[in-house]
C-alpha cells in the first residue's frame, strides 16, 4: 500500500507490539511518523523497536506501558503521553482479546472491559491532544463478528464471563466498537477529528492466543496474514479518500454498511452514557 509522507505526524497504537499492530507501527514509522507502541510487554515492544531500527527510515518508535484491563494503567499511559507535549494525529485502538474469561481489575467482564471500555477511557483521556492536533483520526478495530450480536447486554458487563468460550462477549464487544465509533463521529463533528471502525479480516494474529491450541491451529488455516489484516487500518489512518469521512465501518479498504443494530442511535448514545459512568470509577 502506498502511504503519503507522515513526517511530523505522531501516532499511538495499542497492542503495537504484535500482530496487526506491529505491522501498522512499522509501516507508519517507515513513512516518517513518530509512533508510540502502547502495550503491557516492554520486551516485546523493544523487539519491534529493534526491528524498525534496522531500516534506513526517518520515523521513530517508542514504548508506552499500558494494560487495558486496568483503568489506572490507562490513565497513567495517557498522562505519560500528554506530558511529552506532543501532538497526536493518529490514535489506533488496535489491541484486543478473544477467548478470555474473567474480569478486569475494576470488575468488568474481561472481553468487553478490554475491547471496549479500555479503549473508551484511553480515547477520552487523549481527546484534548487529538482535537488540538486536528486534522486527526481515531481508528477502532472492530470485526465482522459484530453482525452476530443482537444487542448489548449491559447487565453482563459488570459480571464475570458467562459464555463457554467468551464468543457472545466478543461479538458484543465488537458491536460496541462500531457503536462507539459512530457516537464519536457525532460528538466530534466540527472538531477535525474523524473516527473509523475497521474489520481487518479474519487474521491469524495473537488475538486468538487464549483459544485452546487444537481449535486455534484449525482456525488459523482459514485466516489471512497480519500484513493483509493491517491494510484497512492503515488505509483509514492515512488515506486522502477517508480524510473527510467519519463514523463509517470499513472492510477490505471500503466503507460497508454495518449491522442494523450498529446503526441504532439510541443504543450508541446509551452505551456512551453508561461507559462514561463506568470509567469514572
């Protein structure tokens, strides 16, 4: 994919140490961006930084500590970034979990807590930088799996994972990503900040690391590579064509219609309101 020069651009990518996030971080940095990888593992982030340093490019990659299952870690990550007094042109809410059971540090269902609430809070904390740096973009990794969610069961979000393989929770978290993107677009209209929900494809990434090995091996036979999976995220983050679009859902570098539930404005507003209450803690 051809990317315009990103000199003087700053990007923050959650989960940029592996999978789609790693490819995205490298591609943005190769094209001149100053990229921050926000993740739990400093060692894995350093591997990506070392890999990038082997290229004769002009960008830069740095590490930020972030645990999306802990609101305190999220606030500290945002605080650390903001203390650098840098602009923020691209926020890539890329990280996620699947097949994980349990609860976050603050007691929310793990999959929804990480995939939606963690990124909701991080985005809120970084909005001042995004708005002051406009034009800027927020890319939320959703999934075609959101089509299988019939709605958001708000009562389940404050309880441990209930479905056997956390599939129901995963689909609802991806629906939340699309709803969040649409509500962001409404609330940020006129600020110069655009928001995009992206289905990367069914990718053989570390997202599935918690699925039992026999199932994971079979699943990956039908999945695409991380390189292909990163294409739509990079497209939404950098393309001139998407510069004036906001709130849309993308699949294979094209705007697609999401599920009917994802188009429910009342549900997106309700999700936003409840998410604000939950992250206040």
